[in-house]
C-alpha cells in the first residue's frame, strides 16, 4: 500500500541532491562568467582609450606638420616678392594672401581638433593669432613696397614675427605632448583599476561559490550521518532511533522509508 506521506513528499520535492550540487557548481560558474564579462568590458574600455590616444597623437602631429608647412609656404611666398619685379609683384602678393588663408585654415583645424580631443581651449592661441596678424601686416607692407617700387624689406620686417611664430608652434607641440602623456597616464590608471576590479570580483565569486558549496556539503553530510546512525541502530535491532531528516530531497525520502520500516 502506498504511503500518502511519502507520495506527498515526492510531489512536493523542490531541492533534490543533484539540484543542490548543481546550485553549488552553478554559483561558481555564474561568478566566473560575471567576472569574465566585467573584465572584458573593462579591458575593452582601456584598449579603446589607448587607441584613442594613439589616434589623437597621430592626427594632431599631422595637423601640426600641416601648420608648419603653411607657415613655411607663407615665408616662401614672401621671399618670392623680394625677387619679383614691379610687374610681378601684384600676382606674388595674391599668392602670399593665399598662403595666409592656408595657414589660418590649418590653425583653425588644429585648434578645433585640440579642443575636441582634450575638452579644453588651446593655450596661447590668441597670442599666436596676434603674432600672425603682425606677420601678415609686415609681409603685406613689404609686398606693397615692391609694387610702388620702394625697397623691399620682406626679410627684416617679418623675421621677428617668424621666429616668434616658430617658438609658439613649438609650444603648441609641447602642450599636445603633455596632454597626451596625461591621457596615457589616465589610461594606465584605468587599466590598474580594471585589474583591481577583476581581482575583487574573482575573489567575491570564489567566496560565494565556496560558501554555497560548504552549505550544501554540510547539509548533505549532516543528513547522511543521521541516516547512517538510524540504519546502524536498525541493523542492531534498535527500532527506536529515527533519522529525523526532513529535507525535501532523496535523503528525506530515505528517512521516511526507514521510519516505515521501523514501524512495520
């Protein structure tokens, strides 16, 4: 005859031994997967930051080279005016003005890219603009002097401005190098934080897995000991020792069957 209590226990069983083991193993696996995902995200972020720094370095270096080339083009155009005849001077002045436009466009591109990359205004850009205006005016004065057949003074009149512009562009390069160095240091700091986060999450995950495993193992060991004690007593003819296992798993069923055997 079927035992209603045992059938009810079987129908109501919610946490079998395989499920308990699976839970312990699953907790460790979930922790490791979570650790891997977090570490992957952190490393992706750091790698992206490094790539951004490298890309910014190459882009700004190219723009700085364009800026220097534009300045040298303006100087070369000014020297052409020095050697131009009076009839050639107007055309050479137009060429000079075109090089002015090229320099100003290069400066605008470099300034905008610097601000977009670092989120800050380019230092001393107003001072460079003032120096550049002085250079342009001096060069145009020399060019107009050639048109009016006066003595050309392109070199001496613009020389001081040119030297100043060189030093200011060199200062721009130092600004860029310093900011990129700061970005690299920040990226390295992020990498260290990512490694620290990886270690912490790994320890937490392993700790959680160990705790769950110990809880499950302790419960199984305790129930197994109770069953062994009751079975050993039964084997010795003592029918009064009950296992007393009330868990909703196979050991609970074994305890129920043992109680039935003792009663019968």
